[in-house]
């Protein structure tokens, strides 16, 4: 019941009708202890793989660990800022999203590598929402520590973000001010604040 009430309050309030999965997706901080099965996690990565990318480069890669794998999970968790560690420690899975900045076919810089990896992450999160799994992307992490911990310079990969994945937990498990944020109504800029129609001269 708690989760349904929370989901109802978090459903996007939109100016026009949008796909239910887009309305449903949000970024919680309270996760339950229910593990995410590997077969389901594979489905999320499969969804990510079908995102659009420039030249079909698919510049994304993922490093992940299940909560049950204490050593692997701790390595990822240790790279997060303390504020994120406080709640991400309960996620079923921690994922590190990576991007290859150079094109594979000629080695030149790929201007779109971050954009395309973001598209893959969004596909992953929408697929997750369809399976009642929620994700929270985090930019709050120690960049240098992450690069060193996973030897990313070896393959020229760059950290993009961390993603906490799991089933919804009880907001009451969070300390303030995170508890209030978890239960707050979501909002977005109105369409006219970021769309600009132009006409021919």
C-alpha cells in the first residue's frame, strides 16, 4: 500500500499525455532488500544496448555488482560521495556507467559519446520501470578514485555516472532531508520554458 501511494504521488503530472513508463520513472533513494535477479539485470543491459548512437558506436560500458557480492559492491560504493553512500548502500545493484570518448573505426574524438551513453542509461531505466525496478543516477562520486579503482585509463574509458538499482523501499528508512525529498511531488519546467518554435523568414 505504501509503495502504491508513493507511486501515485510520484507519477508525472504532464501538460500532454505521455507514455506511462515515462510518467512512472523517477529516482528514489529508498530501496528494499529484495535482490535484483541477474536475468532481469541482463534485460536492462539489453535495453541499453539498443539505444541510438552516432555511427552505431555504442560507446557505453557498464561495471556492476550485486548487493550480495560484498567485495564488489563495496568497491563501487566507496567511490561515491558520503551523501550518496548513506542511501545507495541499500540498493540491490550498483552500476558504473562508462563511455569511450574516441571512435573505434578511426580513433578520432566522438563528440556524441556522453550524449549516446546518456541515451543508453535512459533506455535502461525505462526498461527497469517496466519491471518495477527503479534507478537513481548519481554524479556525486570521486572521479579520480573511480578511474584508479577500476583502471579505466588502460582502455581510455571515462566515468559518466553511477546508478543505484533496486525495488522500492520505505521512505521512512531515510534520514531528513532525504525522507521529505522522497515523498515530495515531482515537477518540471513548463514546455514553453525550453521549446522555441521558429518560422521561415
